[in-house]
C-alpha cells in the first residue's frame, strides 16, 4: 500500500531555484494537532491566570471588608466595655446615696420605713466578659442582656432611693419644724423672782402651785417669742393682766402674762426672737415682770428646761 505524501515547493535564498520537500500527511496532522493543543493550553493558562487574578482582587476586597468589620466589632466591644463601666459608676453612686441616707437617718434618729433601697442583689459584670479579644458571638448577646437587666435594676433602685429621700426630707422638715416650734430661749433678760413648782403665794400666804417662771425687769422692756408659732390669744385676762398665748404646734404652747403692752394680734404668725410685747405690772402683780409658761399637750412643764441661752 502506498503512503500518502505531500510535496512542498519553496524558494531557496535569493536564487530562483525551487526546491521540493515531501512530508507525510500523518506528520503534518500530528503537527497541526500539536499546534492546536499548544494554542488551547495557552488559552486555558491565560483564562486561569485571569480568573485567579480576579479571585485575588476579590480576596483583597473581602479582606478589607473583614478588617473593617473587625475594627467595628472592636469598637463596639470597647463601647460595651465603657457602658459597663458607667453602669458600675451609677451603681456606686446609688450605693453611696443609700449609705449617706443611712447616716442622715442615724443622726436625725429617723427610722427607715420603705425597706431596702433595692441595690442588694445587683451583681457586677465579670471582667472576663469585657475582654476585647473574646469572639463577639460567644459572650456579646449574654453580656448585652445582662447589662440591660442591671440598668433596669439600677433604675428601680434609683426610684426607690428617690422615694426614700422624699420621705427623709419630709421627716427632716418635721424635725426642723419641731425644733423651730420648741421653746428654747429666754423671753426676756432679767431676774428670776419665782420658779416653777410649789411656792407660798405672796397674796394669800398659802402654798400653791406656780405653773410658770417669773422674770423681773423694768416696765417697757421688750418681750420676745421663744419659738415659731401663731398667736392664739392677745388680750387682757383677770389676775394675769395683759396676756399673750402662742400656739407653736406639736402640742407646744407658751404664755406671757402681766404685760404693759401687747404688740401682736390674734392669728398673727411669729418667729423665734420676734418682739411680741412689753413687760408690765398688769393684773395681780407685785412688780414689773413677765409670767412665762411652757405647756406640752396641755401640761405645764418647767420653763428652765426649755431655755438654752
């Protein structure tokens, strides 16, 4: 069987000679197949390089996104940590207020009525949960939930504390009013001519109970209120002459008798130290003086116990 051959003619150099080469068709086919394979391989390598290049670019973009997200997560974790720190500060402040309230109540002798301020049972936030290196998904949700619970507890404790302080202020106001309404100074300077208790009456010579304190001074000497109150009586009365009665509230009452002149009116409010009248010798009296009484819930008490100056 004859093999197929292909003849090829070509010029050799610059001469006009034409040469002839005979190539088997099989060799030519193999060469063509090899050329196609090389071209296909080069094309695949080029495409793969292009694809890998795109993947590389995409990976760079993804890495940038991941880095930004990591930075944001770090920032959020830092903010959570700061928020937790502020919660601790608030909790400490409420606790200090509660301790301050306890001291004030102790000094003023005012008992607690509303119970605990509500801080008992509020725990601290574990420091290991605030570590910036802990993966966000591990502790973040639990930590946020716990922080919200503590904020709610602190808010409740603050409300209770506010009620406690309101009650404390009211009690202190009552204490202040009580002190302001308690006789504590001399109604006038002078000489004590008759003390509180049993004595021999200068008029009858008999033993009788003297319900007040007689303080002598010259006629016209100014007389002052010994505590805050309201004038409940300001007029002349048999035996005691011109008399003023001050109702100080809280069951406390003071009386001032034998006055030369009354300088206040019934219903008028007065404060400790206000001038209310002038010493005189009206009514049944042996000389210019003031008869001064202190009564607690209607019972006369020794005025000397209510004079601090």
